[in-house]
């Protein structure tokens, strides 16, 4: 529950916590709870929350998005499990010595994705200014699953001074559309069917200096994701509910954070086939 609500957005969210409301009733509740709130500002917040995929509007009935609620539940579940690991809290990834690593497991690909997104932002913010960021994945399904937050991430990466190099290791129509959409600024993106150093459709990685984050998505989930990208040829026709079902199926999903200069250099050398890495 939101505490000490102050903004119009806070009051809208609180009013929707107990269930869907007709638009007129929601506006009435917000104005009653927050006197002197302009009607136009409420409409603006509702539109913003809809764009951010936090609320869903159907036939003038407004409700919190079940996908967003589920994402938040998984996020806090992952954070709780994470913080319970007293042997190496995530804040101490900088203290990893060469060859050391820490491993985490998740029940679903979605939980892995949410946790990785959190880690990615933290590490990227403190990465060496003179070293580029590298990302590798078989498919960029994260954008289809939660395109608002993923779009913000890639826009931020394209605007930072340190270059980011991304490889999507498939060339389905949907892959190519996403690459074309975000290949800009300091963000360079390439799609290829070439064999990666250890090409498997369940392997993902990102590197920041000599810090390497690697993920393995459950094999059955990976097969379904690959089939999804073959079946849907454009973002406009994607069925996000179907993808949500795929990435929330239970399986074996693993993430490893390590300090491994030799392995990072091997990955960077392979990337140098496609980019003039700085």
C-alpha cells in the first residue's frame, strides 16, 4: 500500500487498490480524498498511468493492470530473497575479487528479468567511464513483455556517453524490427545468426568493465520464446498475454554475477567482429 499519499497519482493508485472503478466514480473518490484537485490533472494522471501500462481501461472501467501487479509482487519477492542472502548482499558486487562469483536461482524467467533489470541499472551507473557496456541475448523479449520500462532503459543507454553494444543472436522479423527501433545514439545494435562463443538459446549476458552478469533461462521456456518470435512477425501483432504466460511458467532460471576479466575479454573479442569497440 502507498503510504502518505501526496500526488494525484498516489490517490488514483490507492483508490484502485480495492478493485476496478468506473472512471466517474474514480474521479469522484480522488477529488473527495484530495480536495481542490483539478479535474484535468486527474485525467492527465489516468492517461499517464495507462501509457505506463499500470492501469487498464475497458469500457470506461479503470483497473490496475494485473501484469503490473504481478510484476511488482515478483519484484518484491525477488528483492526479499535477495536481501536474505547475508553471505553476499548485492551491494557488494563491487567487492568481488577476480574469479569470485555469486549465483541466484528464480522460478520464472519473469522473476529473473525483473531482478536482472534492477542489477543492470545499479551496475551500469557505477561502471568504469572508459569501458563500454555489452549486452547479448537470443531474443529481446523484454521489450515485448514490458515495452515502457525497456524503452526507457534503451533511451537512457543511447544518451549516455559510454557506448553500449548489443547483439541479438537471431534474425526473425520481430528481432529486426526491435533492432531498427533502438539502434541510435551511443547504442549500437546488431542481429546475427552466427554461432556465439557458446551459442544456446537459453543464454544471456551483460558486461560492465570486468563485471559479468550471465543468465540462463529455463530450456522449455526458451524454446517457447523462440517459437513466439517465429510466430509473430511484428510488434503490432504480438500477443503480450501469451508471452506473459510463457515467461511466468515455472522452471530452472539462473543468474550469476562474477568478476572474470578473461571471460569478459573473450566475449568482447567476439563482439569486435561486429563493432569498433571502444
